[in-house]
C-alpha cells in the first residue's frame, strides 16, 4: 500500500502572472484634448502678449514722437477794465452782468450837476477875463494921454527953470525959487517915466498869445471851461469796445465812484485764444505756425484746429511777482513752463468762456499751417 507523501507545488505547470491591462486608446473627443489646447494658449500668452506690447509701444512712439501735448492750458480773451475818469455818485446803471454791448454803448452815469456848475463858473471866468481886457485897453489909452500930459509938464517946468536960472544970475530971484523950479523939472520927468511904464504894462497884458492870437487871460479862462466840459462829459461812461459785461455787481445806484477805480470789465468774446504752458523740454522742435489741436474739459468730444501763434519770451516764473532766487546753494531744479499762445483756425462750435481748462497737442513733425 502506497504511503501518502506531502503535496509539493507543481512549478512546471504554474500559470504565469497576468500583466496589467493596457489602457484603451483615448477617444477623438473628450477630456484628453485639454492638454494640447492649454499648451497652445500658453504659447500664445508667452509670445503674443509681448509682441502686442512691443507693437503698441512702437505705434505709440511713432505717433506721439511727432507731437507734444499739455493739459496746463486755458482759454484766454482780451479783457478791458472800465473805470470812471471822474468821481461822483452813480445815478444810472444801464447794463447787467453777462450782457453783450457794442462799442459806445452806455454803461453807467455819474451825477453831473457838480461838473455842470464848474462849467458855468468857467464861463463866468471867461466873461470876467474879457472885461479885464477891456479895462486894460482903456488903461493903455489913458496911459498914452498921461504920457502926453507929463511931457507937456516937463516942457513947462524946463521953461520955468530957465527963467529962474536967468534971474538967479542977475540976482532978481531967491535961491529957494531957483531950487523949486529945478525940482519941478525932475518931478515932471519922473511922471513921464511912470506914465510910460504904465503904458508898457498895459500893452503887455493886452498882448495876444503867440500861438492862439488871443489874450492869455481869456485863453486861460477858455481852457478851464473846456476842461470843465470834458469832466462833465466823462460823467457818462460808455463802452470803449464791444464785449460781454462782467463784474457789473460793483455798479449800484447811489454808490460813490472813485476816479480811476475799475468799475466793470468787458470781455471780448469774439477773439478767444488758448494759452498753453508747455514744459521747456517740449520746445526743442516747436515752431511758430505749427498745427495744433485743442480739446476742452467743459465740452467732451469737441476739438478745434489751431496753430502756434507765439512762443513766450520768458518762463512763467520769470514774470511772476516774486521770481525764484536760485543763487543760494539749497535749490532744487524744477522743469520750467513756457507760455505758448494757440490761435484758433476755425470758430468753435460751442461758446468759449475765459478761463476754461483745455488740452493742447502741437504737431511738431508736420509743417506749418498754410499761410501762417
């Protein structure tokens, strides 16, 4: 009987280990497509964005390199401060703030009664001067008569003195009578000199001026009346030029007006311009006559063509009330601003107001405006 022996593994007949199942091929569409798409986006971002930045920078450099701009610019207009040339109380105000006035239009009126009285007084002075001239003429005629009479007295005194001298030689007269006759001759001659001096004085006062041909006293009185008439006319204040009225609130009926004190301002709205304060580093290629473009903060979208009219003769700080003093050692260099006047080549579509903020671009690469 066979004995059972322990079982041993059968190495020869053992099955080989199974390999890991292979993954099925990815379908044409599905999650597996995300990797190539992400890779393309990354490449686009890595190369496209720098290229776009370079292209944009190059375009900006090419377009802006031929122009300079500033936002430190303001609309300006001619302004006339109207002041009364004579003082007095305001009796009439004929304009209001913002009103458009023409040249010569009445603005306000000052009480003219005191000046009318001055004219009347000057007229009276003329009459008095003419009367004085008449008196001087009569005095001159009288002096001529006095001269003739004094000369006759001289002749008579000389004859009498001759008689007294002859008698004195013969001893038929006294020494007192002789001296009296000689003194009478001297007095008569003195009266002749006085009459001649009075006549000369009268003729001098009657003499006419070398330029006017009128007696100086009468001429002086007439000048005083003319001055009084001018002052009377100045009580009516009129517009020296056309423009829009500003600051008319200073004019109040009954208010005392001081001569020379600005009372109202006229703004010439018909000829506006822009004063642009460019940095000194922007002036290298700027020339008078170059094209310019102006835009306004108050009117978005509005652009007005213009040209460079003038470039300032000095920086803004050079003409300030207190110019900077950089002679000391503790100073900081600051880029200066130069005022550049921009004239409009066309009438703006919107009404201009003095002081409006503006942006100005000057095209330095192009030529000047035709005809400028």
